[in-house]
């Protein structure tokens, strides 16, 4: 409704001060009306103000066409009162327009404020969904990395069991080689030193793998703690997502850079979320580096283990071949010694027989007439002085020589018998030692279970 001002008459009845006070009041009111209408938009269609002068108040009422257009604009405001604003700042003037009067709030102010609040809440929930999705994806990566590290830990355990089994085989091999019968066969040799070297190598590998196992368990605990923190943060962020549909995962294709630009304790992406994401990324990188180190360590350990095993087996086989070679030589020398012993025994028999023949018969009745020293021919020959026959001296000298040859031959025969006995004993020791070493090699080949080590690691170790 427009205000119609009635023009004042030109006749002055009252005093001038009374008229001037009234005019000042009207001008002040007009000025206040202009100030209050300055911030309004044209759609509000307020009536025009009246200009006053100190002497005369002139009114300028609107024409009929202006009234109609103002009424149409005023009705359009009421038709668009349910229109949803894009931002809340459009409804209120900014701080720079404090000098102008603010427009009168429309009748749809409550609906507009509620819609703006819904928009803000929806945008906040969408960004929270992005952060929550990023946290859960990072938790999935941490879980996947933990699974891979757990697989490497199982490979470590299997390799440790294999090394422990090889240590047992090494101990049994050393104990088995102590069962060699002869004293000369139990002395330290190259095979014993190879077994000692293999034991030191396996112990060093065991210590290294046990240290890697401890590091792996520590890293698994760190991954589990990181996954728990990520899920806790994701659950805390998901507290405001009950009204969002689960089918439309906001931020499913968003990269971490788009959701982690700014951190604020009251923003969707809080400093705690950033800290958890950064720590989890660092933990995952450490786990990946640890897995690579473990894989290289396993490959190197298996290669060293197989090399030590083959080296000891080759050493034992060489020892067996050497023992067999010596065994064959001992067999030939033993046969030669037996043959020499038989020849010497026959010679001793001949010498003993000759010595017995040179001594003559044991009884005087068995001495022949031609063998007697007092036979008639000798008695007739010895009637002259200085005619002594050398028969007796030769017999004595020959008997002494035969006795000496008999003693030396019997001594040589005893030496041959002793040497042959030593050869036989040594041959039996070599044969037993070869059997013991062969049994040790057989045991090592059967006890070294290749299935205890993963096949792909065996392939990488060759």
C-alpha cells in the first residue's frame, strides 16, 4: 500500500516557527525513509519518497502504470520465495555495505536457511566419505602388504627349519665319521674340516635369518597397528555417513592429493587422518623394503646352504674315492706281501733242511762209514805230522753260515708276516671307513629334504 501525502496549502495561519518545526520533522522522516529503502532491490517495489523544501512540500504520486509494474514485481518475489539459494552469502549483505540498510528478509528465509544447511552438511558428508574411502583403501593396502609379509615370514620359517635340519644332518655326519674303526682313520682330515666349515656357515645363516624373523614380526605388528589406526579413523569419520547411501561411494575415484590438500581439526580431513595416512605409507614402504631384503636374504641363504651341502658331499665322495684307491693298493700290496712271505717261508725251510743236513744225524748209529772222521783212510793220512784234513773246519763253518742265514731269513719272514698283518688291518680299516663315509653321504642325501624350501627360491638360488 502506497502512502499518499496531501499537499499543504499556501495560506499561513500559524506562526512561522510552528510551521518550520513541522517541516523539519517531515524532512527528517523523509531522510530516514530514504536511508531505510536504499539497500532494497527493485523487486521489493517500495513507494517513492517525497521531496520537501523548506518553503513548500511537493508530492509526486505514482502514475497508474508505475503502480501496476510495482505490483507485478512484488508478486514475482512471492512466487519465487521457495527458490533455493546457491550460497548463504547471497541472502545477506557483506560487511562492506554496512552503511546501507539491509533488505527485509523474505518469507522463505527459514526454508532457504534449511536448504543451505542441508547443502553444507551434504558437502561435508561427501568430503568425509572421500576421506573415509581413502582411509579404507589405505587400510586395504596395509592388509595386503601384511599378507605378503606374512608369506615371506612363512618362507623364513621353512628356510629356518631346513637349516636346522641341515645342522642335525651335519651333527649326525660328524658323529657317524667318528665310528671309523682304526685309530689312524679317526684323525682329522679334509672331510672333517669341511663338516666344521659347513656347521659354522649354517650357524651364521641361522643367526641372520632369526634376526630377519624378529624384524619381520616387529614389522607385522607395526602393520597391524597401522591398519587398526586407519580403521579407527575411518570408523570415526563414518559417524556422519549414516544418511548417505552406501552404493554411491563418494570419492571412490579420487586421488589422495584431492582429499588431503588442507588439514583442519574441524574439517573432513583432520590432522589425525593425515598423520595416520603418512605413518601407514611409511610403514608400507618399510615393509616393501624388508620384503625385498628378505627375498634376497633367502635366495642367498639357500644358495650358500646348497653350496655348503654340495661341497661337503663332494669332499666326502673324494674321501671315499681316495679310500677306495688306497684300499685297492693295499689289496695288491697285501697279495705281494703274502707271495713274498710264502717264498721266504720256502727259503727258510730249505735253509733249515740244509742246516739239519750239515749237522749230521742225531744218533751215532745213523752216521755212515764214509762220513766218520776216524775212518781208515783219514787215520792213515794223519800218520804224518801236519797232514790235517779241512773237512771238520768246513763243516763247522758251513753250519755256522747256515745258522746265520736261517736266523736272518726267519727275521725277514717275521717282518713280512707283520707287514702283511698291518696291510690286512689297514685294508679292513679302509674298507670300514669307506663304508662309514658312504653311509654318511647316503644319509646326507636322504635327510636333505628339498621340499622344506620353496621351489621358486630354489630356482633363484641355482
